[in-house]
C-alpha cells in the first residue's frame, strides 16, 4: 500500500523540482488515487501557464528595450551633432530631443503605473464630477495633438452626465483607449467617442475603423504582455502598455468594460459607470 501511494508522489515531486528550476516542459503523469491524478492535472496546467507567462515576459522586455533604444539613439545623435556643430543648431533638432525625452518619460510612467496597480498601491480619489465635460476636454487635447497627422476625433453626446469616480484615473483610461484607437487605425483616421445613457449608468464607447481583432485574440488583449501583432512596431503615440492600465483602473472602480470587434471593420472599446 505504501508503495502504491508513494511512487506517484515521488514522480510528482521530481517534476515539481524541475518546474521550480524553470523547466516548463516537466511532465506530471500521476496515477493511483483520484487526488493524485487531480494534483497531476493541476501541476500540468500550472506548467503550461508559467511557460506562457515566461514567453510573454521575454516579449515585453524585448519590446520595452526596443522602445527605449530608439529615443535614446535619437537623443544621443542630435546631442552629438549639437556638440560638433554648435552654430548650426535648429529648432527641429531641439524639438526632436524634447519629444523623444517625453516619450521616454511616458514609458517609465506607464511601467510604474502598471507596477502600482499590480501590487494595489494606487488608491482612488472618488468624488462627483462632470464626466461629459471631462471627456470633451480629453478629446479636444488629443485632437489638437494629432490634427497635423490627419486624425479626427469626435465626441457624440446629447446631455451632460455626472458620476462619482476618480476623474484623473478615468481620464487616463479613456486617453489610453483613444491612443490604442489611433495606433491601430488604418487609412481611415476617424475615431468616434460616444456617450449613451443606459439603465442606472452611462456607457462610453471608443470606435475605430482599423484592422479589427480576431475572435480568438479578444480575451487576451487586456493582458499587459499580450500583442495581437507579434511583430513589434513603434506606437504612433503612447507606450503599448495602455490597455493593461485601462483594465486595472476599471476593475478598481468596479466598472464594466469590454470590446466588440470584427476583422477588417474595426473595434469598439467601451466602459460603463454607474450614475449616482
């Protein structure tokens, strides 16, 4: 009896040791009692999930390294040019350094925000405010920023709505949703923000006309590591970590959120807040 019980546990223990050392190919083949079989299945599932996380972590590091390397190279090259030719400094060169430094700051801030949200260190400052007015200001600021690039962002609403929420965090979430829409827009650079009253609340939608998202990818797009397009490309604006921050902010508020998308036609990202 001891032999029947012990042998499967010994095999599982050996596999667990391999898993603890980072060998995610460890195979747990439990037999015997039902509880041992269930433990084996659980460990196999854990190994698969850990393997996915490790792969996505590597992709994240590679992508962030790429996003750091590009602006640093530009800043260094322009600074070197200014040192070698101090009398030929142009406003464009200075503006490039300022823009790339701002991009670096945004990336660092987003990484810090993700970290704070993950460990629960970010607290909400809840109060009543005019959501419609806040959205209008955000849309106007981003529209002005992208006007020369041919993007148009319109805000459709019929009335002002007040909510109790953290205005700064909701604004950050909306901004990240808009940035995502901009980065995945195709030739049609028209983005629509809609505000609609629903039962006991308000629903905000961000509509783009990009490539859309395949159904099998939709459940994963909020993951901080996940990219639908595995070929990393530099975002037009933002850092690429936006949707993971959006998810955490809405979860802190207890808000509903989601996305509806069709390949070739675009996507609708939305969130819903209660009206107090």
